[in-house]
């Protein structure tokens, strides 16, 4: 009995030491990767990547324009804010205190000064590196921050970040997509945003209204008195555009199901662009089954993203995906931050959710799905332009990567559920 207890104690000691050494090695590897990536980024010149022209597309009763260059998008968004007469609802994940961020701040303040009801929401954690004084000068703008900490025990309902990017003006037009607000995103990042004009705007407006009216789950920050926004009156079933929103506060994550259903329906092609590709087992299985059905599955991902640890977590899936028959296309010269997919020349999605755990089962997100051959053709054209700026990864070549690379991928693999 005593001998058994001693053996058990020694085993626990060994396990704890191995776990401790592994954790130290993981942190060390992550730090080394981030340091190396920071050095590589120094002095890197902006790369003018190819983009598609913007032209309105009819989708049922709505009109949709797809933007793939930040400068063009920002100018149109600012013009619409400047033309607002009744309401402006603005929500973003990152809001930089730079030239572009200042232009948006001033546009919102000016709109409020001329009597427009202006509401702004941003994520506190994502903007920790932004000078807090930047947000002190939003005169006349009603504001809300997604809180950094809560009183409750951490859970999926209260640790999710507000990763949405929305702009709704006068209940008549709306923007949604991957673009944050900042000068870097204007010309150095390849992203995708959609402008919607028509009855589907009400559904995107309702996403903002519901979030504004909900109190943050167990927030440490005392709720200030702020007016509740009225729910949009318009409600439609006969729409070609559906809005899917993840809401951690009520444990609702429909965007993941949207992707799984769409992939399961595919019969010809799945062309996807993702900033961070860290799929769960169900998404992997769906892609595998699609390949086995003969579906042409292509995924554009950044050759190097802004999150080097996420890149290395993603790398651990490449061999499996390539083995399934998925074509992995590495985008060159710039960070591709888009979160889009188009399937079978008929279904498409544009939004804020990445194919990773945090987006699909953790954060506040919003995607639109669009059914129609015209918008799918436009999305396929964009995918084709982006593909010509990519290098395709070869399975045999990938298998020849160094042993150190394989070891690093395996070492960091336990971190995947946190990304």
C-alpha cells in the first residue's frame, strides 16, 4: 500500500514536471516565432495587390457592392456617414488612433453635431494598445465598449470579444465584412466588405440594436443610463440575403452551422478565403466528405498573417487537408484578412467570422449569406484575381519541411482550442 502510494506520487511528480517543461517550451517557441516575425516585418514595403472593380449587384430586392480595397471602402463609408440624416450605427473590433481612425471619429462627431443620432460600439480588449484619450473625444456620440473583464467566472458566455464590423446609416444602407478601422488596413491588407442597400438592411440593423440593448454579461463596468434603440419595423421572409450572428451571451453560434450546411450541399466547387484557418473536427470532416464527392475545394490563406502563432497552429492541418484533396493557396505580399466563401456558383458568404474556434464558438460575429448567381459570379471573379497572387502548396513539398518545423507544430497544437 505504501509502495503503491509512493509510486503514484512519483508518477504525479514526473507528469507535473513534464507538463511544466512543455508549457515553458511552448511559451518559448511562441515568443521566438513572434520575435522573428517582428524582425521580418521591419522595413517591409507596401505591396499593391490586385483587386476587383466595385459595381452594384442585384440580389433579390437588394443591391450589394463588394469592396476588396480599404481606401475605396473607407471613402464610401465616410461619404455615407457625412450624408446621414437620422441615424448612424457604427460597430468595430479595432479602431486605430491614426489618420483613418481620426477621420471616422470626426465624421461621427460631425454627424452628431448636425442632429443625427449616432451610436458607436467597439471592443475594449482589441483596443488596449490604442491611447484611451482617443475615445474621450466623441462629443455627442452615444458609446459602448465590449468590456474587458466581467464579475462572473470565465465562460464562453462572457469572455467572447466583439469581433463584428457593422455600419448602418439611416436604416437604408449597411456595411459588413472583415475590415477594421485603421490606416494599415486601407492599403496594406487585402480584405472583403459588402455594402447592402435594400430591405435586408433591417436584419443587419437588428443585429446592432439587439447588441446595444443587451447589458454585457456580468460586467464589472456599471451600466450607464443609455437609451434603448427601437427594433427595426421591417421583417421579411422572402429574402435572398440571410444574416447569421454569433451571440455568446445567449450561447448562439449559427455561423458554424451555416458553413457546415453549405459545405454539405456543395456538388461542384467550394472556394473559400480565410485569414486564420484552424478548423475543428466537424469542419475538417465536412471538407473531407466534399472532396470525396468530387467537389473542387480551394482555400486561400495568407502566406504570413499578422498572428504568427495562429499561422503555426494552422500549419498543423495542412498535410491532412492536402491529403483530402483540398487546394491550399498561399496569398503573397500582403495580409489577406477576408472571411468569404462561394459555392457552386449560387451561394456566397461575407462577414467577420474566421474558421477558428474563437470566431465559430466564442466571439460576437456577423456574416451574411447570399443566394444568387450574379453575386456568386462576382465572388468567383474576386477569388480568381486573388488566386493569381497565390502560390499553391504541394503535398510532397510540404512533407519535406524540416523536422524542427514539424516539432514546433506539434508542440503548439494544444493551443488550438484557444484560437
